[in-house]
């Protein structure tokens, strides 16, 4: 039996030890899930919706408990953690509203009546990363459950505690035993067993592009459906006609939120040459004002990296003594801290400007005109998110259409709302999550023709 020690990233202290799920246990879980799914799908839609709303209510009643779990196991600032727990509640409520609206169609045909039905897939595996453990668990689980499926949730090895508590709340809320199971464990063991299992109809994976490719290749052998939300190296385009003060003030949160461990992080800041120096002058105090410290402190905006391994990854790109245009401060001690860092003078094709570092590091690159801005924005293999700062409405629309990314914001850095679609272009993923069509991604369309002749 393999097990994993859960550490508090702010202190390095062990807070739990969780046993991993072995392949034979995965097989048993799939069988339980299939039985639970049959009972769940047979319930009246209104009853399924009521149970999901009850689950949402239980999450709401335990919001602070769930938030404190995120603080301890993920190192998230407590304000962010409360939002994340609330996002789970909101996703369950939103998905519950879709249960009774998951409609088929009547399509006119000669000689009869043609109907379509949105049938659940069966058992869905949701493989969750460590950077946003609670929300991303709900991104997959809530619509899958609402569409009539069972869910097997595999949390990251470093952050299993929130998911385990969610499963307890689901049972307490009256969801059938076996319908939502959490299977902690290592990716190559538990995750691989889930992806390979013939009883799993779909895999939802959020994580690195490299592992996403492996998941997709394995699923291809069984023609298993996939949704993949993968890496990013998102651009933040600041044009000379923008409100530069506002753009600079907003920039730190766009790449320092969650300590840069966000695939939507705007870590490539592209600034038009006419305002480049002014932008950097304004950016420096804004970075220093972004409070770094104890995640349990209400004033903290940025906490530690998730692990020593992740800190070494960030250091491999930018050692802490490397030259930087702007460098913030980070606490000392045993936690996995790394300071906010802004680099300039980096070639546009440098690995630091092209590859996902997944830490609080941004590169500022100058551009001359709109054509060059779009070319630089599209120069990486990724296409998840991005921001465009301009007062010119026509330019905002032109650049929004030209930038190859699934989620763009104009004069803001907002990318994710549970009621709008989310997903990437190119190597950033496949399929869409969230929004009004989320339930449909967990169904199969069945067409039925009834002859009237």
C-alpha cells in the first residue's frame, strides 16, 4: 500500500498521512459507482436536483471548515480559500438548476416523430490538480452528477483532504452511497488505473500538458471521452492608449494570485513601447504592495508554493539571486516560499518567456504595433487565457478575435465564472467546462424515431 504525507506548504509541517488507492480498490470503486449510478439516474429529475441543492447547502454550512482545509493543505490565503469553498457551493447550485432543463429535442421528420434524449454516460473519473483542489473538483463533479452520472474523484497527492471532506458531506446530504467516491493516490498508480479501467466512460483531467497527452493516448485505446484542461502561458497586452495606471495596478494579481500556480496566470506582459517605461515604474510599487505572508492572516494576498519540488522547479528557471527588474519579499523559515519576480530584457523565445513556470514570475516584453502584439501573444504552444488593455473598442474586438485563446478579458483579468464556458486552444486543452452547456458534456445523445405509418 502506498501512502502520501500531506504537508502544510507555509511551514513544511506534516498535517496528515493518507493511504493511496490501489488498482484492485479502483476496480471495486468502479463497480460500486456503476450500481449507484443506475439508482441515481432512475430518480426523478426533481429529486436529483433537490439532493444536489441539499449537498450545496451542506457545503455552505461547512464553508469555513473547507476553507481552513485549503489554507492548511494548499497554502492558499484564507480569503481566497473562502471564495474557493463558496465556488463549490455555487457550482452545485448552478448544476442542480440544469437537472430539470437537460432536454432533448423533437425534430420534424416525415412518417413519424423523431425525439432525442440526453443519456448519462455512466461512471466519470475526475482527476484534480493541487493548485485549486476544491473548485476544480466541483467543475467536473457537479455537472457530471447533475447529468445523472457517478463520479470517481482522484485528488492530487498533496491536497486530498478537501475532496475527502466533500465526499463525506455528499453522503450526509443523502446522495447514494458510491455515487461520489474520492480515491486518493499517486497518478501513476491510482490515476492510471482509473484512466485505463473499461468501466469508466469519461475522464476529466486538469493538469500539465505532458500528462494530458498521456491521458488522452490511454483513453484513445478504449475510445473513452475526455475533457482536458492543461497548461498556459497567458499574455497580458497593454496598448499605449490604455489606462496604464489601472493596467499596472491590476497586473500583480494576474500573475501572483495563488502564487502564480494558475494556468490562467498572465505571466507574459506585453507592453507597447510608448508606455513601456511608465508601465514598469507603476508596476514596481504595485508588486511590493501585494502582501505575502501567513495564509491564515486575513491581510495576506500571496502564500507559499505548494511544495519543495515546485519551488525547485521555479528556481530552475529563475534562481532567487538572478537579476530581476522587480523582486518582492518572501518569508523565511521552513515553508516553500518564493518571492514575486518580474523579468525584463528576456528574448521573446527564451524558455522563461515561452514555458509555463507555474510560480510568481512574469516576463515583460515590449511591442511596437498591434500586429506584433498579436504575433507575440500567439507565439507559445498554449492558448488558455489572456487580457487586453485598450480604450479603443474596435481594437479590443480585433485583438480578441486574433488572439488564439479560449478565455479573454478586456480591461480586466477575469477568466473563470461558473456560468460561462472555460477551456483552451492549442496545447491548453480539449473541450469546455462550466457554463450553460456543462451538463451536455456528460451525456450521450440518443436519437429515437417513432413511425406513425
